[in-house]
């Protein structure tokens, strides 16, 4: 398998030529413990032995806020920020999960996290969980625990409806706008189908609008830019991967509790209601398979 690329500068973009050869290719709170009742003599003994010791925590004491790592800016429909106010699919998903675990009055602290700091923020205890469209890969299991999938990542092309494109084949030989980190995935699409794409690389997707025949990215992010009145998504099935909630290593019990709640939300229709509210399109995969989708082998 060999892909040929030619780089050139175009305005604010970096262009490259991608040709496929037709071969196959294709991101805790500890659980509450029961209070231990001690005999009066034991309590007195403990107090007298160490008068500076702090009283043991009990279940009746209020827990601190759940610290949830999220996007630091608006990435609709996942996270939308307005000053200190957060909304969006991932925000409501996390809110519902925490409410079912801790009660409707549970406190939540939304912690903006940049991409390079996702896993270090978990490791250092800055956050208890990460709900930031994090792809679950095999290599990332060395840095964090992951819940079952609450979305599936997948390749898609954003096109204008009046352009006449209705399949990936229609885009063979066309100009494709994309972000730098998506180049390898576009090469995989080219190789999987044997197509040729003239790729134009932009730092921001908004810069590519109107400057390419299609924009290539994960459908999860393209949906935030799409105007359904004039644009459509062409979904390519050569790549699918689970997006899960990430937790610090060692927090298996907390991860399992969240998995139980997330599974219930999928079964009782809550997940579907949130998806319909924030995405407004048909789910482009089998929801029943989403939660158990295996980690991406990379």
C-alpha cells in the first residue's frame, strides 16, 4: 500500500495530494463506605491517643463537587459555553449520570481542559472524570480507564446539497478540506476505496467552508458546522471507534458505577432523547452496539 502526497501552500491552507491504491484499510469519586460504629471506650481511647486527629468521614457528610473535565470553549453540539454557563450533549449526559449516582442536587464543577492536558488532569486528580469526546484507543488504556461508548467516532464528508455529491465515490478527485490531524484518516479512506483526493489542510474547519468541494472530519464535529437546510453529511464506514468517559487509573469501581448508569440511560431512552435534542439527525450506527464497541487498535 502506498499513498502519494504533494504539499503546496494555498492562502492559509496547506494542500496535499492523496491517492489510494485500493487496498483494504480501515479520552472518581471513591464509592461511599459504610460508617463503622465504635464502642464508647474505643472512641475515647482513639481521642486520647491522638487529640489532633480529625474525625473520620461518614456517609452523612456532604461530598464535594464532582469535577468534570470538558471542552474549554464551544464545540457544538457537544459543549456550548456562555460565560460560566455550560450546555450541550456531553454536559447534559454528564449531569444526568451524576444525578443518578449522587442525587438531583449533586454539585458539579465543570473544568475546562485542553487536549494536551486530558490524561495528566486525570492522573493528578485535577478532575474526577473526563467527558470531552475522547476516543477510546488501546494505547490510551495505559493512561486512563474508559466507560462504554456513548458516541461512535466516524469519518464523514460535509457537502453542499446543490453540489450533487451523494457518495464518497462522487468525491474522487475533488478538493477536500480537513484539519492536520485528520490527514492519516483521509489516507485510509483513499486506500480503502482506491480514490484520489486533493487535500487542502486548514487549522480550523471554518476556514475550509466554501474553499473545497467537501470538508472531511469526524461527523461528531462536522454536525456542529452543518446547516441542514443546505448541507448534508456523507458518512464513510471505513472507520468507527468508541467515544467514552475517561477516569483515573485505579478507579474501576467508579467506572463500573458510571457504566451501569450509562447502560440504563441507553436502555430507558434517555440517551436517545439527548441525542435527538442536540444532534437532530438519525443515529448513523447501531445504538445497541455502541456501548460495547471495542477500543480502536492504535
